[in-house]
C-alpha cells in the first residue's frame, strides 16, 4: 500500500469514528492564503499534489481532487488516478460534485477555519438536494491522523520601516479609522496575512516565499488596533515599532476575543475572513457587515516610495536574470545543464545581486515538455536535461525589502522549429498589445484580456490561465484585487477597475502538451497617460521588468512595424537599466541580445 493510499484509508477510518460520511479538504489556511505554511499543507499530505491551488473531497467509496487549468497535467502526474478522480474548476465545483455524489442523508464534514461563509452556504444548499448535511468539525480530522505534522513557524517578526513602506502604520490605521466612522462601524477584522503585514508595517517568515507572519488583527474606529500573534515572535524592536496604539494578544486569543464583541458593528471580508470568524461574531451578538478588508485596495495602489523601491529591485533582478541568460547560452548547448542545476544557478545570480530575502515562489524551470506544465515544479524525479533544438521556460522571482519580482523568459537552445517561432511570436504580439494598451480610467482587467489572446486565437490556440495578476511590495507575488483574466475564468479579480499605482504581471503563453511551453512575462505599473484631445482620464502600462527577450524565437514576418519598434525600444531600455551593472563578456552578450531587430 502506497503512503498516500494509506493516508486516505486512515482519514476514512477517522471520518467513520467521527460519524462523518465525507470531508472537504481545501488548500488554504485560517487566513484564506494562497501559499500556506507547512503545518497547513493538508491537501499535499493527503494526495501528493504540490500545486498552489486546489481542493479535494473524500467519501467512503470515492474521492475527487479539484484543480484549474494551470494544473491539468501536474495533478495527473502527482495524484494517483486509481484512488482519485480528477475534476476541472470552474467547470465543476466542489458543491456541484457533492450534489451528485454525496450519500443521501449523509453528513459531510468541513473545517470552518478553512472555508468562507459563502462557500458554506453554497455547499449546504447543494447537499440539501440530497437530504445531506454539512457539518462543522471542531478539530480537523486530517490533523488527527497526520503523524509528524509540522508546528506553525516560530520565526520572529521584523520591522518594515517607513523608508521602505512610504507611510507609517499609524497613518494607515487612521485612514482605516476614518473609513470605519464613515461606515458607522466599530471595528474591522484583518485576517489576510498580507493585509496585516502591510497595515502594521511588519514582515515575517512563516510562509515560504511570502514574508508574512501568522496573525489576526482588529482595527478600531479610534485608530487603535488589537494584534493577535504568538508572543515569542515579537522582539522589543517590533513592540516599540507597534507602539501604544496596538494591543498585543496571543494568536489563540483571537476567537475568544471575537466572542466578546457583543453589540459592536464589525466589518469582515467575505472573501478573506473564514466562516468561523463570522460564526464567532454572530454567536457573540455582534452585527457583522460583509465588506472588503480596508487594507486591500490601498495596499494594491502603490505609493511613490513603494514604486521607487520596485524600480530599484527590478533593476537588480534584471541584471541577475541577464547574467543567467548569458550563462545558459554558453552552458546549455553542451548538454550538461538540467532543470535543477539551471534553477540553482539563477538563484546564485540573484543572491549575488544583493539583499535577496527569498524567492517569490518556487522557480518554474521547465525543459522541453515540462515547460508545457504551467505551474511545473521540478523535483529529482522529474528533472530533465535541457536538450538541443528545444525550448526552456524559466519563471522566477525574488523577494527584496524594496520590491517583489516575477519574470518569465522562454529560450531556444539550438535551432527552434518554425512552429515554435510562430507560437512564440504570437505570444510576444499579445504581450506587446497589453504593454502598449491605452484605456479609460475605470477599465477592468477582464476587458483587456482579449488583447493578449487575439493572435493565438487567429491560429486556433489559447492558454488556460489568466494574463495578469497583481503583485505586492515585498509581499505576496499574487496580490488582489486586480488581475487581467477572462470573466468567469474562476480566477477572481478580473472585474476590479484598474487604478494608477497598481502593479500587474503581463504573461500570455502557449503550451503544447508533451512538447514545449512558451510564456513571456514582465511586471507592469498602471500609470496615467496624457492623450491630446482625450475626453476622459486615460491610463496605460509602464514596464518594470528588464531582461532580454530571445530574438532567435521571433518570426519577423509576423510583426508589424510598430511591434518591431516596441521590441527595439524595450531592448534599448534593458541596456540602459541593466547594462551599467554588467561588464566583460556578459555586457557584450547583452548588447548582441538587445541589438535592434
């Protein structure tokens, strides 16, 4: 019996002991995080799935795992199809599947600290159609059977000073207090970890790749706040930084504190606050108001200090990536470079550029067919050599105190095929279309998404992920509320109006299963644009990412004169920004790589 088969069996035995006929397992934590600490990796422990988004349902005789289009290939490689059926989101939701598969009259368990209130309502309604019941568990049954489950991280918080944040925590809390007064509310719950880090100008090390600390907070209408965090994680420097306006409590005091909010009007975010938070407030007799966490939008709209920090971090990061691309051009044709060694070398170049705190996600280092796995994560088992006449895709980023980076380059090793060049050029044309877009203030990301796909559609192909996601300032590499994605894609945020100061990725792609993958990704900043005769305020994008785009993959016959000019202008700026950080052979290579088309 395999490890994962044994774990599935152990969970089923625990569910039987708990008088449950099923259990739902999401990939998240008590903060609705995308990336979670090792203690919360229940889905990976149970199934073997290593992606960053998914969920599962376990019933007595069957089990299903739910992932979106980014993980279609990966989930089949990592999760045993003998024991799990593969379900595609958004075509099939957990609630929809339960409606068809839950035992009639059954009891389906869920952890109220791992689901939103809206999810609970949808699942309860779906189960009612079968006379089945959704049951909140007091203790997660996976935690009962997970031998050796890691403890939450004990790492200390660190101060993220005003020189990097651009605004003091007291000023941020006062703006929230003013908003609370206008909403006639007493307090707002902050449960998203990046919202707490941003509001209090602190960072942590509790989640790999994302500099946040496990905590909860309440911000009050008088500008004071309650912060719930393990006391051993707070040094005297952080306590002094937080000051008298922030009362400190142990993290496990959060729920009891909520139960003491009788008679208060409390705002909680229905997307980011779990069902248990709403339940505790309602049990206390508080009046809950479902509104977005007041940190979300100001966190997404970067201030001038944060923007300057991003520029500086991107310039250093671009130099590191350019050095890596030069190294790859020399070493890969010899046949001795594989995905793991390439990712390690890129990490070395980032370390050498100074002040790297972490990667912003696990580097996607995909050779040949592995590049077609959108969120591929190389392991010793999957590691491939980079072969001649193939494509290599590397999607990577760094966490620096002044900015978070995320960049993808696709490189031809040897001679690319005509099809590879065609697909790459169509992806590039879509990338340019987003980069050069002009749009009225108030435009949604979903309205721009088609610009990136149009040239692929002309060839009858597409890609199964969004075109752009928000990015934080030394925070989450995937940050809401903004994104560029089709309406109804299952990836929230495409309906958020874009505002000056927001940072997004621009990353169209193409993936040929079993053959190769292509993605070109830069980060862009939303900026005002002056247009003669404009009758309304207009916006556009300013590129933040600077590294060569592989000229050998461009089919010049497919580019318009304007698109050629964009590539030449972009490469000239790469040399302006990155060139002064290079010398010798690397600089000579960069000049050739950035030569006009």
